[in-house]
C-alpha cells in the first residue's frame, strides 16, 4: 500500500528541487507542492506536471489526490499573509 511519504518522494524525484508535504490514509491523499518550475504555468499545467511525476500510480494505487501547487513566490506571499 502506498503511503504519503512514497508520494512525497515520487514528486520530489519527478520535480527536482520541489518542496513537498503529503498526508493521507493510504487511499486518499493530499499534497502541497512548491516548485520553481511552476512559474508561468496555469494550475492545470502544474497539476499535470505532478501527475506525470506520479506516473501510473495515479491510475492504480492513488484513488484520490487533493493537490495544492504553488510557485515559491506564491508560497512566500501566502506565508506572509498568515
């Protein structure tokens, strides 16, 4: 069974330099991904990049994934507002 740490590691391998936090119960997961490579991309493109990093796990082992993708600048702005 896939674990949140597995998801975190797969995304980090697929998006080198990304900062990832992941959680979940073994079937339903959530992840926050902060990645410089998201700059200039819309949310759909950003999510597609994450899905590619997860590969066939998205179709076979991960039944639900709630994603939040941010550029480093967006992450800093969000942190400053909290």
